[in-house]
C-alpha cells in the first residue's frame, strides 16, 4: 500500500535512527565480547560471534546511511514520489530481526559456556532490544 503523496519516507523516522544506532552499539558490544571470550569458549564459537557482530555493524551503518539519505530527500523541492517505495523497505527490519535472533542464540550459548556470563546477559538484553525495535519498524499489511 503506497504512502500518500508528501508523506515522509519510511527510513526518515526516529525509529529507523534508533534501530541503526542500536545495531551499531550491539555490534560493538558483541564484537568485544567475542574477542574477550575467544579463548575461553573456543576458537570457532568466538569467531562466529565476531563475524555475526561484523554483519550487524554493516547492517547498522547501512541503515544509518539510508536514514541520512531519506532525511536529505525530504528537503527536495519536488514532492515525494514513488521512488521511495522500494520492496526492501519491508525486508530490512526482517533482516534486523534475524540478526537479533542469531545474537540471542549466541548470547545464550556464551552465557552458559563463556567466561563472562554477566556481560553476555547484557548482550542478550541489547539483542532483545534490537529485535523489538526491528519488529516495531516493519511495515504491516504490505505484500512486498
């Protein structure tokens, strides 16, 4: 369902900015924990958490770039056109939800087997917040 003419782009909302910043913070948190627990929990689980954190960092930076582009596009002299209605607008929050789900699983595993269980509990909280924000941002009622 297209937005009405003149409506702000989906990526220009404060919820998108919150998702991007939360993704960057969660990525840095988990990257640090993966590096600290690299030896204690094994090479491959630590490497998996590092790689997942890298994917989340890329995701957060790309969302931040889309937010900046959308805010800039709102100042265009022409009214909003259908070029902002892209199919990936509905898929981007789902990718964030998937990454958050993988982080939740990783944090649970590290909290049980790693050397820093309380820090991984904090990471679990960040991952849950990220998943909640991505879930709230998804468009409802669209068939993209």
